């Protein structure tokens, strides 16, 4: 099987590659040594992939798979893997998102919830804003009775630099509607994301 031809860099990726080449030199490396020759190109492609959320519309993704359904109990998708870049140091943070909503005449294809997590995570982010953006997108597009989002993540900007706390994790939450107003509903959600059902 023949190897595929290498994909050409876009104009933006070319600019990123040029700057990475310069950064390598500023770090004290030789950007022209064998192991680093392709590094600027690889980094440019990697950044293009992990920030592709800027070019995607989460609301359109949700709207493309909405269905009329008279189901009014909690729908929960938990342990959604997420990977993002901290906007302060451009270092990764990663973890899990847990999303629940209570339908109000409409449900959404379950695969769309992880998709919208990816859309917002594949941008320069802070975990707090990421949590709210996911919640707001579901609330505004689906207009359910309520939405709950909890994110648990590890931040390499804390683990690799600064305070260097390898075992620290950050949890953020955002609620709307019934999850905000009804303590019993919120407690049920928290209980479910903490339980092992499988």
C-alpha cells in the first residue's frame, strides 16, 4: 500500500510553523537538526486539529439531530472524555464531562452531546467558561426543562510548572432550570455521576 502524499499546510499553518521554527531557536535548540526538521510542521498541524472548534458551530450540530419525543425524565451522558488547551499557558488540560438534561418535548441524538463538548474544548479555554458554554448551548438550542454540566479535569499548567501538584483535579459545574431550582433533581444528578451503573 502506497503512503499517502503529505497534506499541504494551509496559509495559517505555514505561519504557525515559521513561528515554531523561531521558538525552537529561542529555546536554545537547533531547529535544523534531524530530529526537529519536521517539528514546526507537525506542531502546526497539531494546533490546527486541537483548535478546530473555532470553525465549528455547536448549535448547528445539536439542531441537526433534534427529535420530538414526550419523555420528561433525566437524560444523562457521563464520562465524556475531553482534551483542551489552557488559554493562559497553552498547556493541555484533560478529563471528563458529565451532561444531563430534562427534555421539554424534544430530545437530541446522544452522540451530539460529546460532539459539542469537543467543539468547545477544541479552543483555547478555561475550564469554568467551557462548563458554562456547554450548558448554555444545550439550554438555548434544545430549550429543555433543565441542564446540568460537571467537568472534572487535570491541568498540566498546575502539574508540570508552578506549584507542580501532580494529583490535583479541578471540578466545575453549571446548572439551569430544574437542576438549579430543585435540590432533589440536582442531588439525583450528582448521585448518578458518582455511581458505577455498568
